[in-house]
């Protein structure tokens, strides 16, 4: 990493990163990114015992001040504020960081944090492109860091019950998972380049992305729909559904992928599709099929798992029901409102120094993130692709070029 403070030897970290001990068992956290997800993480972490939110970071000083006011209201304590995340990583008193910045900053800041000796919680998607996701997992292993991905359903009671039901063989061998994510996205219109607002450090916000002028369709949410910064709805919400499908089917990366769709219903400045159907196929013919429908739909989010003995349907995060054949009775719906705190799980793993305690260890969320990258690459090149899992390469030069990005100095991976 091109970062002055991180040019330390792997050997030095190997000896320093074998355990964790905080003053009076207190875990001191820094939150990188204080938008919607960052504020949600603040609300989860603030009431936890022996946890202190010691630092907040955001290139937008206005959002950071608002988050700090929220923190004071909840805890009576202020955090140290930094526009530049590197200042948080320089602070040796910070034990771990919660990363909830823009997608294009997730992997670089997480890798830097591992190199700086911090444990890492990274919101989904944990990377902006395929290769940096691999590098993030490598960094967590090399520097012996506890690293959790933000696929929270792995901590929720309902989904643990679904997993036990399927993994116990109740519906047999699952050969197909289908999911639907229905959103409601209006046109974002067109915004012209202008000077960034005084409260925003535009250079830090851009970070590793190509240099370009500010416009109001990027900050603070619609960056999701531009390839330089986001990963479309597939990488925004679709990753949650992909992750559940993989978990239930016990599958890794596929050998084939095809993704089709477009941006329908209006013309606007966005680059990513608002309608997208992706099929990930494995060597034995098993498949995951996902549908993004962001254009005027009354459907609800759902999953279907088809097995050799039955069919399990999940109505969003509310309940699941099983049918054991066309003429057989449905199993009564199973519901569960338990939503365990994903950050508490992260903290417990740090204190025990046991990554196996994590509900969503970084490699699992990285694989689910990579599934979204493969789908988006197929969409962008406009054809079905074969993927060599062992070599981590497509059979297509144009597709392979999209597995990585060029980084703007000095924010390089």
C-alpha cells in the first residue's frame, strides 16, 4: 500500500497481531463513513458494554458533525473527528474500525486498517472490484486481523433456522435458488458539474477513483449508479440475497455467469441497470438466479430454494414455508423476529481472538461480493462468460480487464 505509516514488515505484525487486549477490556472503535449505514452502526455500537466510539471520519464535515451530535446524545461523549481516514489508522489507541463509506473506498481502507493493526468490520459490498476483494482477504490473513463483512442476515434468527432446515436435508439436495429484489428507484435526472460544497473534501471523497468534477448526483447516495464508485443495485442490495443463496446451497464461485437487463422507464445520468437478471451456474448444473427490479413493482423481496425433496419459500425476512410436492401439505410458516447485533458478534470474536466466531467472516462476504462483480461484468460486456475459479480469470479479455481497476495516486491497492 502506498501509505507512509503502513510500510511495516509482515514479521512485525505477525508478533503483534496474535491477540487483543484493551485498557480495562474496553474496545475502542473508529467509524469510517457517517452516512446512513455509518449512523446505523453507531446506533448499534453505542450502547454496547465496554465499547467506546472514539473516532468518526468522513470527508463531509457536516455529516460527521451530525453523527457526533448523535453520539453525544446517546453516550454523553464526543469522538475525535477526522476528514482523512488515514489519521484514524495512525491512532494506535483505536482497536478496530467499522467501515461504512462509499463502495470504492471499502477495500482500500479495510486493507490499510489491517496493515495498521486494526480489526475490521466492512459494510457490503466489501470491495469495488474482484481483485481488491481477494487482496482484502489476503490482508486479513497476513496481519491476523478479525474481519467481518456486513452481510447481517447471517446473524439473524430466521435465517439461522432456514440454514438448519436446509442443511439438515429437509428439502433434499438444493439444485436451484431464485431470488427477487424489488426496489422503487425514480429517475435521478441530470446534474451539471459545479464546485463541491465547502463542507466536502472532494479529493478525499474521490480517493482511488479517477479524477473528475463534482456533481450533485454523486454525493451522497446516487454514486451507487456510477461504475467508478458503485456496483449498481446488484452490489447494493442484491449482495444480501446472493449471500443467503450461497449460504443455503453451500456454494462458492460459479463456472458460468450471464447477466442481462438495462435502464428502463426513463433517461437519466446513471450508468448502472435498474432491471437486471443474473444466472450463476456451477459445474454440476446447479444455479442461482437473481432478479433486480427497481422499476415500479409491487412485489416483495423473496427467495425460493428448490431441492430434490421439496421447495422452501422465504417471504422476505418475515417467514419461510415448505411444500413437499404438488399434492402434499405445506409445512406451517416459521417466523422469527430475532435480529442479533452483528457488531456484538464482531466484538466477541475480537475479545476471544477467534475469527471462527464471526457470523460473516470476511472471506464469505468477499465471495458473495465477487458474485456480484462477475454478474456486473457479464452485463457490461454483454455476453455469457465462463469463469475459471482456480485461475480467477474469464475466458474473455474484455471481461478480465474489469476484474480490477486503476487507482488514483496515492490511494492505490
